[in-house]
């Protein structure tokens, strides 16, 4: 299991699928207290967002998120993020998510520590 902390770290998307709101301009700022995580995010098609969750014993992050997008819609979903340690020591997360609002579709994305 990969041991890490996301406290006070910033992440940006590397890739996302078409049905996601997160894009190149979105920035995530994470905080961690023990196994509890939270993040604020905004930029691109996301006006303002927040996520909250926990680090699982496997090292994955499990969280729920909500945001207001550029169209003025309130969106919510859930995500399971799998960490990868990059050769330069930064973190990359491979995310599998699902909308809990709208069309309830699923998708994948990748974010990396800046």
C-alpha cells in the first residue's frame, strides 16, 4: 500500500471524459486530517466545488463531491481514486466516478499533483 498525505497539496486534471465538468482549468486544493480528506476546486467549467471523503485501508480515496458548473447547474457525484507515486515524488490519482445528479453517467479521470 502506498502511504501518502494530500494535506495542503494542489492537483490539476491530466485527462477526463466528455461527460465530466472538470477540465484543464480546474484546480483542486486538498486538505487531510488523519484518514479524512476534503478539497475545494474551481476553474474551467466549475464555478465552485467541494469534496469530502476518506482514505481507505487500501490507500484509495473514497469521496463525494458537489459543484456548480458554468451552466449554473448544481451537480453531485461519488468517486474512487487510486493513487500512483510518480518517479519525481508527485502523486497521480486515477479516478472512477459517477454522477448522482443529471444523467447518472460514469466516467474516468486522472489528476496530478502540481
